[in-house]
């Protein structure tokens, strides 16, 4: 095991990550069954609770060993979330947490090659909503643990498995409640691993080789409702401006006025510097000398909508509602704008900018959700979670030559656990191309059987790698 500077590490005995044909068949069937349960979150108030309850029962039938193991405690939190406490044999090692979520975003059937809740296997892929976001992680974590337990594995380091049920609509009843419960129990975690970033392939022109990006932080978030109210009336004699026209102009101004480019701050600089050697000349020199070429690189990043999201707060118009009848002037028009806040800005700074851009007193603002960007987790040689991820990536994906820190442009349930650890890491051991990126929350979400097996293998090794000694914790950690 790679030494962390100044710390003695003991190699944990490794159970080889090899699975029999029967186990491999069972693991893909278990994932298909999970996809077939439509655990859709429509809104914080509207979740498919019947499916969520069924999903909880399903887990107990496909992973029987986990639920009957004496050193594993299972608790249901917020009715449908699950917390597993896996008690290790060495209480001097600080526990960690693996996370995933069971809910999925809606999937209307239009455009799908196969029905989104069929879990059908075709051409080596399992198809359906949740195959990448995020039932793959949930099932792979439990599958790896089940397989380890079946080989009589007893962990040295305790760990938690937190499975939220409302990540897609906030995490307030799942992750947030689990976090509060653990805090009340005095738990402090060495680190957390959640969904978020991937092994990225084809996102950057000129970079032919895939690289793994571990999310050290995530952007902030604002959901802002804009509203215009006026007296209703007959459409035959309209005023010069209507609620719809005023609101449309306001949101259009927001869309047309990019937030400032914040290149040079946050984890992006680390990403580029550590990736530099992978680029051909002269990009390698340019990226190694950002002090000089920063402005050039920052303008280049703006040209593509995914890399643009790494350099600034993004503005997405996501909802627009007005009108009840063809000949009635609507008294109210509403829109929702979704902002993802750059690491170097705050909620308040973005709101101030928005008010200046809209610059129309007839438009009212209602903040629906506001989350500041998350702190940047450590990625140095002492950062246990980061180094364990790196070590396991290098073992499972030997063809991936570079592991870099980065930022997650979406939000994850891990943000609810910032009170328990400074080490929040967002990483899925999966290849991601720009095309498969569009399937997340989109259509034709799918995972190859081979990629899912590799994810199980990754977790199987990761859990064992985490048993290596860390510096003795100052006190025993209560579970
Ligand atoms: C220089 C490197 C190029 C980087 C390319 C970046 C590629 C991005 C890859 C993956 C990002 C996917 C983000 C997945 C996690 C998002 C989970 C999610 O959807 N969460 C919701 C939470 C919300 C509070 C309801 C969200 O909308 O963000
Ligand atoms: Zn997700
Ligand atoms: Zn999602």
C-alpha cells in the first residue's frame, strides 16, 4: 500500500476481487431488479413512496447476508432512507462513509430505445433510469459488501453506508436526517465517498486519454423564482407590456448576460495543472504556466458548454408558467432559474448580480433553494479518502494514467455531511463520455454489464484498502 507521508500503513490482507460466473450473473440480475422499481422523485412533496418501500424490501432479499450479519446494524431513516453501520474490529481507526441514493428523476418513455423502468439487457448494456444515477452505486456498494461477507470478511475500519431516498429533490428527509442522527451520536468521519465525478473520456479536445477526476468540492446552487403580477383583463385591448412580456424580457436578459468568468480560483486550476503533462505540445506548456496563459485558457474553456460550467456561475431557465386562457391577460407570470455557483462566489453575490441584470422593479424574486459552494476537501498525501480512491483507481483501471482533483458541477447528498468530515469526495468508478453524460437525467441511460462488474470490483477492493492503518485516532469513535 502506498504510504501516506509520515504515516505507517499496514497492508490489509486482500481477498481477490474475482467473482464466479454464478456471482456475476446474480449481480447483474440484482441491478436489473433495482431498475425495475420506479423510485421516482417528482418534487420534495411528491415521491413514489410505494416504490421506495418496495425498494427497501428488495434490498433485503437480494443481499441477505448483509441484513443478518451481527456486526452490521440497519436503520431506516426518514421512512425510506437506509443507514448501515458496519462495525470494524479496530475502534482506533476512524470510520468512513460510502453513499448513494435510491431515488431517480422522472423518465417519460418518449425517446427511449427501451422502456426506462424495464431494466432490459441489450447488446451488453443494462438499460434504464438509475443505471448511472445512481442505483449502480447503491447496488454496487451493497453487492461488494455482500460478496466480501460471503468470503468471511470482517473489516478492521468501521464504515457507514448511507442510502438517501430523496437526493433528486433536496436530500432533506434522507441525507440531512442521517447526518443529524450521526452528529447527535458524536460521530466524526475520516471521509465520505459519494456520486459526482467520473473517469472522463472525450471531454477535452486534444486530450485523447481518459483521466479520473475526483470531486473535491461542488458548486453552489440557487433556485430562484421570478414573478410578475399585474391586473388581469381582456386580451382585445392589451397594455403595452404584459406579465409574460416583462418576465420573458427579464429571464432573457439573465440568459444573455453571462456571470463573470472566475477562472483562476477553486479546484479547476489544480485539475489543469495536474493534467498538463497529458496534453501534447504546446498545450502542456500552456497549462503548466497558468500564471502566464491563464487568460488564454479561461477564454478557451468558455467555448464549450461543459467546460464553460467549470469557469463561471451558470444560469439555466428551467420553468416558465403563465396564462389560463387564450383571451385572458394573465395576472401572474412565473419562471424558475437554476444557478450553479462558482467556487469563488457566494449566494448573496450572485443574487446581487441577478438583481442588477434584471433591473426591473416589477419583477419579484423568491429564493426557493440556496446553497453556497462547498469547501474544498484535501487532496494532499495525508488525505486518506483521496489517496484510497487514487490507489483503488490505479489498481482497477491501470490504463488510466492520471487521477486529478476537480469540482462537481452538480449537487450531491454529500453536502449534507459537511458537519461530519472535511473530506467529501465525489467519484463514481465509471467511464463517462459527453454522450453518456447527456443520458444522466436524459434519455437512454444505460450501463454496460462489464462497467457494473468493474464498479463492484472497485468497491470490493476499496473497502479492503480502507482497512489499512491510519494515524491512531485521538479517541475511540462511537458508532
Ligand atoms: C476539465 C475537465 C472537464 C470536466 C467535465 C465535467 C463533466 C461532468 C461530469 C459529470 C457531472 C455530473 C454531475 C452528477 C451529479 C449530480 C447529481 C444530481 O443530479 N444532483 C441534483 C441535486 C439537486 C439538489 C436536486 C442536481 O441537480 O445537481
Ligand atoms: Zn445522483
Ligand atoms: Zn441525478
